[in-house]
C-alpha cells in the first residue's frame, strides 16, 4: 500500500510520497520536504508531553506550531492496491 501526503505550505498546494521507514509521522515528512529543522520543536514537544495533564495538549501544540511554520491542510492518503 503506497502512501502520500498532501499539504499547503505558505498557500501553495503540494503532494509528496510518504513512508514510515523514513519518517516517524507526516509532520516530520512535510518539514523535511520544505527544509525545516525540527530540533528545537522536538525538544519543546518533549517538554509539553512531560508536563501536560492531557494528551490533547501535545497534539494542539504540534498543530499550532506547524501553522506558525506556514503549513495547513496536512492529510495522509493511503492508496489501496487495485484489485485484479
């Protein structure tokens, strides 16, 4: 099963292939495609995870930071193989 990610970066629509062999999640894949260094982001995300009382806080942090980076409409597409 092949996967791809569609997203908008600074208003421009893009689509890239995605593999869990290369990236932990779709956010890391789109950041790599745009050349964004996530070192500081990942450190802060760990701190949020350690101090947050609810799991949604980490998700909210991630979504807000990626909006700040210029990303929007990030979707993972799973392409099913065609039946023969």
